[in-house]
C-alpha cells in the first residue's frame, strides 16, 4: 500500500474524499472501501481507489480504510478517522486541557501538598476544513488546535517571584509540521564494529550512507506507515539487513541500534555432485535442518546450467540463541488472504550466497530441497502449519514459498532414521529465507514510560521505543537461554504503547515476553520485583500480577542490569473481573488497549534522573514536539532543530553537590534580564580521584530567538550548593569571553557567570554543544561527551578533571551559616 487515506474533520453537510493506492504484480485494480469495518456498497458509492462522500451526516463519522486485491493477494490500508461536527460545534475548545509542570524545590507546596502547577495544554487535533479545502485526496492543509494566547503569572518562591507562562486560550491555527526522523547506529552483531559508509535503501531507492562510526539519519517520507530500510555492506563481509524501523508520526527523532550478521565463511562445492549443508549446526546442539542441493542445481543468471566449483556461504540465524534476536531481519510479518499484516513465529532464518569460484559471478539454483528436523519443533500443533518463506526486501514482508510436508530420512552424519518436514524452492533474486508458522494466539501488552519513579500520569514520556521479544514455552528446552519466536517494537505516544505478543488462555506460562525500553539510546529502568512485588509500583493489581509472574532482569542476581522485565503471556479470562482491566488485552481489543485510562493496569518503565531538575518559564514537553510554543522566552527557539549546551564543572570537596544554572536574557532587548529557565544537576564522583566530583550542567544556548531576527547572548550563572569557592576558570574560555564582549560581572567567588558563547566551542573550553532534531537525543549525546571530556567520545563515567570549564573548592560550612546557593533561594536580591 503506497498511499493511505488521511484523517479528516468536516462539518455536517460538507463533502470529503478518501484515497488509497496499492502497487504489485499484477497491478491492483480492484478496491474495496470499509466504514467502521463494514464493506460499503460499490453501486451506492461508485468508488474505485478513491471514495467521495457528499452531504455528510453525523453518523458517517468513524474510521475508513480500503483494501486492494488481485489474484496474487490482497493488502489493507491503515484506517483514517473522519470527524463530523454538528453545525456550530467547535472542533477546538477555547478552554485548555490540564497539563502540569513541577516547580523548583524552593517553591511552597499547595494545600494538597503538591508542588505541581497547571500550565494548560491545547491538544493538537485537526480543525474543520473550509468548503474550499473539503475535496481532494491530500491531507487537509487546514488548521490544527493550538495555543492562541498565553499569559504570564508569578509564583512566590523562597522570597522572590518565579515567572511562568500558562495557556490562557486555545484556537485553530496553522498545523505544526515537525520533521519525522529515525537515527541510529549500524554495527556488526559479533564484534560491535561499525558499518562504515554502508548503503541505505528505502524500497528500491538509495537514500544515503552510514557514517564512519556507523551512524545514520533517515527522514521518514510523508504517508509512510511501515518504514522498511535495507542496509548493505559494500565490503560484503556482513549480511544485507532489512529492518522495519519504528518512528514517531508526531515528529522528532527515534533512535535505533541495528545489528548485522557476519557472513559465514564460504565452502567449496562441486556443482556436479549432490551437496548437503546443515542449517543451525553448533557444537552443543543438533542442526534445525539442512539444505539439499542436487547435482546440476546451479544455474547462471541466463538459466544455463553451471558446471564447476561453487563458493557457497549459508548463514543461519538460530532462534534457539536469544542473543541473535537483535540481528534478525524484518519484523516477522506477512499479509494474509484478507490483506491484514499478521505475525509469524520463526524456527530459523538462513541467507544464501552462491558464486562462481573464479569470476565471483552470482549463481542461481533450480529446485532445491529444505529439510527440517521435526525434533526441533517443540509445539506439536506447529508441525502441520510449517511453511517456507522468502523476504521481500522492499516491503519487509515475508512471502510464502511453499508448505513443508513430513517425510522419513537420515540427516548428514546421523545413522538413525528421523522424520523431516520437507519443502522445495528455487533460489533466484531473493536470498533470505525463513522457516515459520503463522500464529493466531495473539494479545496486546500495555506499557507506559515515565520521567521518574513517581509515575505521575502527566509525566509520561513519549517517543520511547518499547521492544518485546516473545520467548518460547519452558518445558522441553534443554538449553538456557530459552529460544525466541518473534519480536516487535512500538513507540510510546501520549497514552503509552500497545505491543503485540503471542499468548495462551490455557497455560499462563506457555509464552512469555521479555520487554525493554530505550529513549535516544538510553535504557530506561523497569520496576523492581524483589525483595517482594509491589503491585502499586509495577502498575498491575493482584491476583493477575501473580499469574503474570512479573520478574525484573535482576530478580535472581542483583548485579544484572535493571532495564528489562519478563512476564507470562497469560491471555485474560473475560469471565474473570480481575483480568478485564489490562495490562494484557485480547487481539480483538486493540482499541480498548490504546484508549485505556492511565488508571487501568499497565506495565512501567521510568527514567533514572537522580537529583536532576529542569524548569522552563514557557512550558514545553520534550517528548511531544507539538507542545512547542513560539515565545521570546522559549528555551528552545526552533522546533525543527534543537541545540543543547552544557558546561562542565569540577568540584573539590568531600561530597557530591547540587549545581544550578540560572539562565536569563543577556543582550536581546525583548528578553534582557528575564528568566528563561533553571537547571539543577548533582555532581557525580570521579572514581579515580579523591574528594573530586564533576557536574555537567545544561544552560540555554545563545543564538536567535524564535522570530529568527536577533541573537541573544544568554546570561548564565553557575551556582554550586554548599560553601564553595571558585578556584579556577578555563583559560581558553576566559580568553574567548574577553574577546567577545560584553563580559559578565564575575565578582562573586561562589558563582561563575558568562554571556554564553554563540560559537560551539568544544571540550577544550569545557563547553559541549550538540544539535539534533530530537531535544532528548541532543542532550544525551552532549552529556556523554561532557562526562568523557571530549568533543566526539561518549562515557557514563565521570572524568572530572578532563575538559572542564570552571573549578570550585567546597568545604563543610560552619553551623548556622547559609551558603550562597541558599541565600540566592531565600533572598536573591541581597545575594
């Protein structure tokens, strides 16, 4: 499906047009349209690849999708939502929805004991199109609900007034058009070596190369539903890899690590002899099966039989080893007869490469035999459903090559008679094959990600990649770790994510799921399962939690990472009230899962942000780019590009210290002296130095404000908590600031102030600047460089004395004497 219908908003009486288009061989010409899943009559609506509805009535609201079909198969489009408003009904309510931000720690709590303040939020829903825009196939270029008016308020905090801007009114305006990106890194699965200057294809079109360190950025084309990317090693050492990459449709960048399998060393085959090659042979286990190549099977591209020596490389990805899941191609899905994309469960993938010994010409084959040992099929019901599939590299979907049938035989090197599942294929253009069964025991798992361990509903993180690996049943598995069957990744939205997974209604532990979460390459932490389960923290009530057998990855060994959990995929019993509220939903209840309130059962990850705080005068949710507001006091002045700036501070003293950056307008006439925001960060101890720690503190970058007309040099003040005295300033930074006046007043030795540099200076100055389309990713990269003290490295271990901008010496202050930091909080004017 190359064109999907788009969501529309109309007023009753207007008209609307939905369009779709499919490609295939033969060219699809039959289209069917559905409203809320019900087929619309062709004679009544006279549709083809487009559906026009005139004089809309309220009852015509709902979802619309199309299906295209030929004798070769069918494919369905994504569903588009049609909203039909009554005459005079507003599509954008002027009253903002509630949205809360956390105030600084020095601000008093309200009557309920909360330090959260409602700043309001306008949901970015589409507004109704005008009559002139209400026809045609394309996306409505009309307007979206957004901020019409903000107002400044002041909150009393520790003897001073804290400015904060809140949404006063919502209204229809131009829709935000954020860029949608996928970024990441491609490495070899075995050594971690980067894929340097590898080719990247979307469909059959080359779109770029990986960098020297394997990094890549893909801009997601409009109307994309499945982003299928193919990575090719021009050195031919790593297998061509096809990945279906998750992305955030609302804009910004999602980060992905891509692993590539190394090609198996080729063996020499005599084309005039019959040859048998094992699939999945390892020292500790029997092969899953074998590939049997009869004499005379090799062909040149012209179809002429090849006689001679063949260099044959067969690389098998063995799902009996859980470590291989990260290198698997595609997302193990196929299109069924109804046009739905449905999941497969794999028993192994193999890539083949046959070349003539001398010329290295690629060879094809005539009919060859694939034999699979039935002893490796652990679920008896799968024996009669096993099929052979090949991967379509452009769609990322597996297509059926044939069914495997039982037959007797002896495997290579074995004397005993065995039963095999046998199938045939011809190896032509496609070179990646799969032994799979369609699996219809399916469910969805509800997962949410939070910014911290408080699990406040309004502090959910969007843009987090949640990944789920389906593990196989426990009985009959002689080796550990257990085998995997499939994997999926979904990006969290404002209401979390629903991940597909295999499940079973008879035995809770028939299938289990291993779940992880990453944000910009950073792993989030799962909720602990030991020393005892806490249902309130995990997010699932008893007794269903006990049935799920929730275990964090460090459950048995505290030295393990805390970044994953495993659950039994126990399909909910509709007759048991304890199992009707999530976190597992039946496959037909996807909409219920996606719309579930935050009070319903769900599983949780959270970001470990110990002693770190951010405050913006103009509120902005970094995980939702549509929440950006154009304002002179916005921390991020450009929603298309985010520039993160950090300064490295060294602290010499017996403990770790909180360090604050206070950021106000410095040179722009509209913002001079006005607060942009605050950042607090606790220093991290340098394990190689005694009584020394370092802090990487964010500050607001200097540069153009949102109107892009005039630069502001942000006035940044760095203030450590405690009795601290500035003892050194980076000489290069000091020289740069003196050469680029005005120079900030630095009379107070308990702080450091500067009019922030406009240039991205780098580690030699103790300043770390990274620009990216994703604000969180920009900050993560900058923090990694700051910890490392380099402009291109990355570390999570603090190197306090390397690449530092300013140094403070801190000591325990006498009892009863306030620090400068404390005086700044209680009486900023006097301090």
